[in-house]
C-alpha cells in the first residue's frame, strides 16, 4: 500500500490503524483483503468530500496504463491491486473517527478486491476465457455491503452495530443479537442505487473501470 503525496500524518496514521484493526478483528476474508492491500502498491488518497462526493470511492489510478498492461502481460492479483486506488474523505475520518475509517476501508477494500480480480482475469482472458470475472454493480455493492455487515458483527460493539442497523445492513432480533439483514441490504441497494437482483443490475465492473479485454 502506498499513500498519495501530501497526505497529513494524522490521516496516514488513521488509515494504518484501520488496517491493523481489520487484520486483528476481521474474518478470514477481511484479513485476506487487507493483507493483499498492504502487500501491494494500491494507492490511498485522502480528499475533501466535495471532491469525491462520498465517504470513500474506489477506481483505477490510470485506466489507459491498466489497459496497456492487460494487453501486454498477465497480471496476478497482487499486481492488479497496484492498478487500483481507494480515496477516503477527510470528513469521514474527522467526524467518523476510527470507526468511520475502518468501515470505509472494509467496504471499499472489497471493491478494490473485486476490481483487482476483474483486472487479473481480463489480463488472463486469452488463456482462460471461461474464468473471466466481471460482476455487475449490483453484485459489487451487495458483496461490499455484506462484507461490511460481517465486519460490524465481528467487532461486536454497540456503536458499530447501531451504524449497521442505521444503514440497513444489520437487523436486530427481539432478544438482542444482530444479524446480516439481506432484505435490508436489497432495500438499500434499490433505494440508494436503483439496483435490484431481478431488475436493473447496473453496469459491469469492466464498464465502470473502462477495461478492454485482451
């Protein structure tokens, strides 16, 4: 993992602490993703929310360069992570604190993982065309929301669980325990993104990233 130039040390520390927490408290998938990010050249940006219009976003550092690499070589997963950036809003850390930072990197980290898988599969398409990985926006967001919910359950702290309930990612049973609310996630995807499993699933990852097959 590398940081964009000029990021204030307090933000760098918050991001580093978030990954430490994810590796300490997350499940096997959370740890798998976090360790790949840390071992890769994935870029972390910290920008005002006015520039990214979200708590965090994930994309390609240089789509043209990524397409050139897809055309010329086969990229492994770790190399593919190096084509990706995650940007977190300054306000997410300033107001959401460590909880907000962790949550953003769990959610956006899943996007980065799926994008890296897409890039790697596109670079290998000439040899393994049947292994092409190219999920729809619905599939990307559904998995990212579930991954976030699983992390909130692993943390098992009221403030984290309350956040998950507020986002319709978690539900709470009458006797207290929380659970992944699949219906809530689907409702959130419909209301906030206009997406549905049996309707509009949105563009595929390759369209979002501007990728071309080999």
